[in-house]
């Protein structure tokens, strides 16, 4: 049986501990290790302290096949990951001639001679380490053999770390990459129960369920089954998830919408109120969206709803901005004004204020005009203002996606 080797991720930097800077490396590296066939059992954040770094690396390298460290490889006084790693492994540091030469030429841009000398400390590597030359930045990465596996030390800036990590993992992939199935229109628990009912017939498959506002991602990885086992399980899971599964190739919901619209030759337009342009932003983030997305109107005020979308004053007075009647007129107005084939509208109460007994915070009405018909529906969304808007955006994209799948 192919047992996944254990791995740990360490982020070094006092700025991470104090909240001055958000640690994005840990999640990115852990995900990459999962896809490369490792089982990440621990993630650690450490301040810039040699004693703490040394103790953590000594412990983790004794129990894990792979330990990946980021941060603390720069030229300043608090960049001491090299020293902490050397102390943990009982190794000395030596100057790498190639890195020193490269850094010396770069140091000419510094006016202060002490700053030039300080830059060169990035050329200090653990004895026996394999140096990963940077494609961006100045600090090299290092790969060091340990008694139980490998220690990889990478720079902290994500744009410097990322290509080095990819270089290392390309050479050390342990198993097939996991299958990732993305869903909308179902809850995390509902998706998990449905998937587990299928996986009882597919031994050797590991499962992770990841939830974000209104979306669920199912991750299937080989835990003894191998690449073919993952592929068979993914096919079965996709079938049980049905229309709730919009992607099994890593595509986002917006990318799926753009692909379907292009496939069916459908031009899209939007009329947004409470989402404030978030749906349009998601679509236009997709390369090539100009092929299918005509445009949209952010009609936040009633005045713009009337002048920009032809929502009538009578409708707004009788039913209010958050109503099926207004949502329908917004969608039809967006379609007529843009010449699109499909138009979607959204209007709601995102909060924290503005709610009422019959329209509490989280009340959102959607309208969709397509093929000569216009329908509306209500969603009662939960969470704070940000969560309500995010959920409304996902619901809107998913409604477009499901409508396009009918064509």
C-alpha cells in the first residue's frame, strides 16, 4: 500500500505572529504538499528567534519525512532561519560561491558599504545543502537531507517562494495529484454525507471537504488506491453530486459560467444592487470573458434603478427595492439595455442595518431573464455583510450556470 509520507510546514517571522502580515504561505504550501502526495500533520508559525526555530525544526525533522520552512532568509538582522536550521541539525554554514558572486554584483546598488556586506549573508548555506537559485528576489532556497527525510528552506515573499517550491516538488512527487470537485447549491454536510456513501465502495481514498460561502470543494486523494483509484472514485463522486458539481478540473464557478456561455453563444449582462459589482468582477476576472460578458449596471439607489434599468416608480413604491417585482424589472431592463441573451439581477438587504420583520438582513431577491421568460426567487442568506454579499454572488453565478446547462 502506498502510504503518504508525513510533512510539516513552518512559517518564520515575528510579523506573522503579531498579525502585522497575514501568513498565506502556510495554506499554499500545505495544499501543494497534499497534491504532491504528502500528508501534512502540522503547521507552525514562529517568531524570529534562533532558539524557537532550532527547537521546532529539531522536533519536526525527527518525525516528518519533509519539513518546509519559509521566511527569515533575507539580509537583515532578524533573518535568522539559516542559523536556527544549522543549530537544529548540528551543521555549519558555509558561503556558496555562486550565490556570493551574484549578490556582490547586486550589492552595488547599495550606497552603504555595511549594507553591501549584509546582503552577502544570504549566500550562507548549510553544509551539504542543494541550493535553489532564485528566479525572483535575492535569497536562495536550500534543500538539506536529514536523518528522517528532507528539510526545505524557502524565502518568505510568496512570489519568491512559489517557483522554488514548484521546482522541488516537480522532482519529488510521491503519488497522483488529488481530484478536486467544486460544488454550489449544496451544504458542506450534505455533500460530505453523499460522498462518503460512495467512497465505501472505493477503499484507499482519502477525503477532505472544504467549505467557503455558498461553495463546497471535495478533495479526493490517494491513500493507497493509486492514480486509477482516484480517477474511478472521482467519477463516482461526480455522478452522486449531480448538477451541484460544477467543476472537476479546478475551474472556478465564474470560469465555468464563461465557458458555458461561450459554448452556447450566450451573451450575459447583470443588474446588481446589494452585491455592488461583485458578480461582474468575478466574471471579468476570467480571461476571455469579453467574448460573452456585455456589461452590467450597479444600481444601488432607486434613482439609478429607474433611470438605468427602467424599474418603475410605481413598482418601487408598491413593493420596495427588495422584492420579486423589482428584481424582475431590473433583469428585464438589463437585457433590453444591453442587448444580451441572458440577464441576471440581484437586490437585497446585506446589513447590518436596513432589515425589517418581513425583509430581515440577508433577504435577497434574484431575477433571471432568458429565452423570453423572466423568473424570480428569494434566498435568505446568513452571516455578516461580507458573507451575505459573497453568498449572493455565488448564488447568482450558480443560477446562470444552471440556466446555461439547460441550453
